């Protein structure tokens, strides 16, 4: 938690549940990534947190944007982004969305199948297209694996097809999975891309770009390798597989840029035992899986928690949300210990919740109000 957020929570005591994001911290993270990987252009993955304040700050810093829908594209343009700096990176796009994006001046699109390529040829003729490869997501706490991407063989055919359809076969992309903690995942993916890239250039295509996706991890409860380790692994792998003739490089970070810039403030609704003799207290918060903490599914993302009683004796807990849904449990298997003094009415903080919380928040499960957001 940044000092600015701590001060804001102490002085304002905003109604809970709420998300407080320190936009200066977003800028710091953007600069850290840019310094670590100076050869790559940053396309911020808008879905991680599309708040106007964040987009505006990033536009000012010269960032480009990875958008997944016309609505996200339009948020970027409204925040001052140039259409040429927006990539329509979803491989699954409505035809009407493609047409609107193209009309607005967006000319870079992702695809992973012939069907999508045909839509692009029809609704965004002549534009730059890049093919997404399926790569291993091992090592990622939040894998994206099988839903997107195609095989090397198929990608080769598709890129040649793109040229025949009058599109500009611009490059190749992959995503190693979100919260990827293994630098080797990037090295392995770059090796795959490198092979196909060389092969397609030999076949006469004017390929210019490699999109390394997002996935860079942040610290939740466990340490993760620093951004320099990822930058080093990527630079080595790029040099090994592309030699001196490096293509344009793109990265699409989401979590890395905004994750640790945000804190959720939440009220403890109840601490109970209910006579179930497993020694575990149940802590119910006023935010849960449907209020924005969707990444706790499978207990995949494990947020750090601060309480007003930190330092006092603790005991094991299960942590759940406020709705009447049995799936609305954040942590039951992961060992969490919270102070024995914790009680109903206490305000606690969930740390590093700047990414993938406001966007996952449902708008009214059980009549609960969606999370309030404060950008400071
Ligand atoms: C979600 C997404 C990202 C951002 O991933 P992070 O793990 O948050 O960095 C980047 N690119 C694409 C295509 C995505 O779908």
C-alpha cells in the first residue's frame, strides 16, 4: 500500500467496499517496465482497469493500448489515445466492432483462425493483422491457455492467407498466461515464434512485429522475480532467435502496471464459528467473488490482507463474501491466519487489488452496490 493510499483511507474513511488507486504508482510501474525493456512498445491491457484517470495518465506517458472491444477502444480514444496507438487484441470480435474500430482509424488486429481473418478482410480491409499462437501457460497463476491461439502449422497457413486476402501480415503474438512467475515461459514462447517468423519471411512475407503479450507478475503473498529478470530473459531469447535483425517488439502488460497501485477497503460483516468443529473461524467481508474478487476462483490469486489488529495473536480462518451464494468463498483451502481480535465492523485492506477487480465487479448480486472507485 502506498503512503498516499494509507493517508486517503485514514483521512477520508470512504464507504466500503471501495477500491483506491494511486495513479502516481501506475506511472512508476509504467516507467519501470519501459526502462527494463526499452526496445518494446507498451500496449496497456485496458481490461485490467479501464478507469479514465489511468488511461489519461498513460496517454500522457506515451503508452499505446491493447483493447478487447469497441467499448474499450472508445474509452482509449476518449482519454486522448491516437487510433494508431490502439491494437484490437481480442481474437474474438463482433463484425460490427471491427467495422467501427476501422472507421475510427484503428488498423491493428489480432486473429487466430480463418473465420476471424475473413471478418477482418471484409470489415477492416488492408489493415495490419497478427496471428496469436498457442503457447504453454505453465507457471501462470491465472492461465489463459486453451481459449486463444493456434498451432504453428495453422498460423503459417493463416498468415499466407492474410496476404492473399489483401491484409498486411504484420506479426505474431502469444500470451504466456497471467501472473506468470517463470521467466522460461517467455523464452520457450519466443523460440516458437522465432521459428515461424523466419520461415514466413523466407516464404516472402514482410513480417515486422512480435507481440510478447502480458503476464508479468506482481507480488501478492509470495515473492516473484523482478521485472529485470523477465527483461533479461526476453532480451536474450530475442537475440538468440532473431540475431541482429530484431523485429518491432510489443508487450501488453495489465496486472503489472495497475495491480499494486490499488487497495480494496472492506468491512468485516461477521466473524463466526457456527459450531462446526474444525477450529476455523469464518470471516465474511462486504466484498466477495461477485463484488470484484473473481480471481480468487480456485484460490488462484491470493491477496495480502491488513487488519487493524496486525501484530496480535492470529488463528486460522476461511474468508468469504457477503452474498447468499455457496461459491462466494475466497479462501478455504489456502492457509490464511487473521488476528483473534478481528470482529464485525472492523475495516480491513486487501492489497494489490488495482488490477482485475473493478472490471470483474457484478452490478447488483443480492442487491449489493457495485464497488466504489477512488483515483487519487
Ligand atoms: C489480459 C490480456 C493481457 C494482460 O495480461 P496481464 O497478465 O494482466 O499482463 C494482455 N494481452 C491480452 C491479449 C490479454 O487478453
